[in-house]
């Protein structure tokens, strides 16, 4: 049985896993105020995901991209993901540690 990994379900599970790791790291490395800010970003992201999931049910699928458009989309997506992850890493690295937290 061949498993297909490039499905919306696999994407959703991957997103949940990444957000889970980010929030666990934030719990260990950030003060409550920074954690709340990150939790708001996370909940906003999931609201967008929910909205787009509902829209996928009601609207027809998009037209197939041309090879050039697919290449541009891939490049822009990589840049945006890199910027987002860099921002989260910077926040985790520079955030104030909770009071009483031990250095690891």
C-alpha cells in the first residue's frame, strides 16, 4: 500500500506538530508575556487554517499552475517560511526566561 504524503491531511498534521514543538519550546524558554504573544499568533494561524479549510469545501479547486508559476510560488513560500521560523527562533533565543527557570 503506497502512502501519499503530499495531502492536505499530511500538511495539517505537520503544521500541528510544528506548532506543538514551538509551543513546548516557548513554555520552557519564554516568560508568560512572550508566551501569550506567541499563543495569540498560533491561534490566529489556526483560525486562518480553519477558514481556508472551510473554503476548500465550498469553492472549486484552483486551476493547475504553469511550471513558471509553480517555481515562483515555491520560492516565495520557502522565503516566507524561513522568515517566520527565523522570527520564532529569535523570539525563543532572546526571550526572558520565566522566574525560577533553570539554565539547560
